[in-house]
């Protein structure tokens, strides 16, 4: 009964707080190079501050207080606030500044996780366990968190897309937790976070009334990475977040290769990938969200079935 109350609280508070406070959010200027980017001009952005704070409140009220979970909540709020300050800034923060902030949060997640958990990971699809040296594991955790934050951020750009994909991904980890008996209290946090994103999607479904901004997308990426770690099977991040990785990560790889190695690939492919399918392939926003979601659901079902065998 308490769990049900927590989920309802998370959703209802997000919906009502969004309705009440969205007028105080900064306004989007429209992205110059994004497909239909100018259509977002004037809409409230940075709504991530609302659903992340609603989630934090629900977590503190309905989840047993444990130091590890509290640290994750604090880091989630920090990640959200850095994104919100960027959303509210007249001059967007530079990539270097945001990248370094993400790196600091990633290191703190790694330190926290390794302090409260062992350095064993499950290769769930192969029903095997692997012990990794702590230093190496820490480096891999930093890479996972940083990647998750940035690909989720880059995948944000179509009404309802990143929120929908995030829900599919974290609910996949929820099912993994239930099958493997891992996660414990964090599994319930997944349900609360999903409820808050749904409260946001109430207003963000096409045509959207507001945008989550970096405040939401960065926090979602961080939460996904922590969910992957707490499942005990972080390698599953690759299949259950594959569409997020492909959509948001392709551009990061493309730009990274150009800047570091002066290698140009995929010259005729627009990134993020959601711009390619809309501008070149002619998909509507609704088709993009549904088709990307369908692909991710199919992958998630295959993973869950493979683990359960």
C-alpha cells in the first residue's frame, strides 16, 4: 500500500507542480540547426527541475533512508541543477565546462558505488560472474556514467522521445532486478522516477507545452547509469539503452573523430539520428517516437527473456 501511495504521489505531484510552476521556467529560444527547432521557441524549458525535485521528495518520503541512496539523490539533483543553470543562461555553457562537470559527477558516482558495493559484475545473459580490479572498475563506471549522461542529453530533441526511451530503459532494469533479485530499494526508486517522467510527459507529448531541457536529460542519463550499476549487470546498458546510445551517441562519435583524429565518417547522416529520420526519411515526430520506442522495447524483451532462461 505504501508503494502504491509513493507512485501516485510522484506522478500527481509532478503533474500539479508542472502546471503551477512551468510559467516561471526560462523560455526556449529555438535551436538553429535542429529540425523544426524554431517551433520550440517561446516554450518553457528546464522542466527537468520540476520532475527531478518531485522524484527526490517522493524518494525521501517513501524509500528507507540509506546513505548510498541519499548520495545518489544528491548527485542527481546536482546534475539537474547544472543542466538547469545552462537552460536558464542567456549564453549556453561551453562543451568543455559541461563535460568537466559531468566528469566530476561520474567520479563521485564511481567512488560511492565502489564504497557500498563489491567489484563483481554479472554477465546476466551468459549466467556468469566476473570480478574486476577496483581501479579498472572505477574507470569503467566513470565511462558508463559520462556516456549515459551525454547520449541521453543528445537524444533529447523530439517531443516525448527521450522521456519515453528512458522509461523503457529503466523499466527494463527494474525487470532485471526482479529476475536476478538485485537492486533492493533501488528497484522502487526506478518506479518512482518512471512515474515522475510520466507526469512530465503529460505535458510534453506531441505537440509539447514545455521542454525538459538539460535539467531533465542529464538527470535521466545519470539515473539510467546508476540503475545499470545497481542491477549488478551494467553491461546490459548496451542492449537496453541501445536506441538512446545510437540516437545520441552517433553524433558524439562523429564529432569526436573529427576533432581528435580529423576523421570524417557518416558525412550524409544527420545527427542526432532523430534529425536524420525526420528530415531525410520523412518521419513525423509521432512516428519517430513510436518507432524508436518499438525498437527499444523489442530489444528489452529479448534481454529479459534471455536472462530468464
